C-alpha cells in the first residue's frame, strides 16, 4: 500500500526541514490552553455530498473528510448488507479512524519520551452481526459487538519492553477515538426534512390566491 505522491511529498517536507520535536510543538499549546481553556476546544468535520453520486444511488456514497485539506473518499455499502465493498465501507473508515488515532498518539508520545521507533503498525478489527441492521434477528443489536486492536512496535535502540508498554499505556489514555468508543458521548441529530405535503399545500394556496386577484 502506498500514499498518493502529493500527500507523501507533503509529509516528507516536514522531515526534510529538520528534526521534528513534539515537545516544541506542544508546549506553547499547553501553556495557552492552561490560561484559555476555551481555546482547547476543536471540532473535526466530515460530510457527504451527492453532486457526483446521486442520492438515488443506493450502494455508494461520497464523503468529504476534513476542512483544512479536505479529502474526497468514495464509500461503498458492505456486501454483507447488499452493497459492493468495492470501496471502503463506513465500518472500515471507523476502524481506520481508531487505528490512525492510536498510531499517531504512539508516535507523538514516543517523540516526547525520546524513544526512536524502528517499526510501528496498528491493526484494528471490528465485528458486527449484520442481522441487527437488516432487522432479521430477534434481540440482535445494531452496531459493532467486538473490537480488537493489535499493535506491533519495535524500538531502534533496544528500549526495554517495560518502557515500550508504558509508552503504549500513555498512548491509549491519550487516544481520542479509543476513549470516545470506551465512553461514548451523547449524539445530537438535527434534521432538515423537505415536507412535500406542506410545499404542495403552499403552492395550491398560492394558485388559489392568484385566481382570486386575476380578472
């Protein structure tokens, strides 16, 4: 698996500019957030769009991830529920969010602790009984019922296992996605529903009004 050359070039530009220090990048932020807690709030965004994949198309979608440097991702419904699985399905995107969040938490904390990593790979597996979402099984919940994470990590200079495990413990505590899944927040859903019945009634009222005023 390889990254898009443009994205890879952007990432490598940071290393080419010199050594990266997580401490140097975080200390001003820590100081700022202590004096201005409201500044610590961030909001991550994603949205679906139907300009290229019409809303009438049932097995694919188009999601835009992020706002600063948005990424367009084609999405497929999983073949287990009637889709194609020819693009990432939403569950895989969730698994990717968890894997990438833990991976980057490990990288940042390793840098903070001065641990040079020779290898890092995070694998996530989420399991669901799809009878729940298909409403074909009694008492089968809708959602993932199992989650497994495997971390493969090696240090460059023979760091003791105890230190690496302490690093992983700290990364798990700092991983926003992992902690969100362990203690989920309440979810508020807002709906913008086009009421065709109401629209039709309004148009009918407008036509009747025009009939009354026209000679």
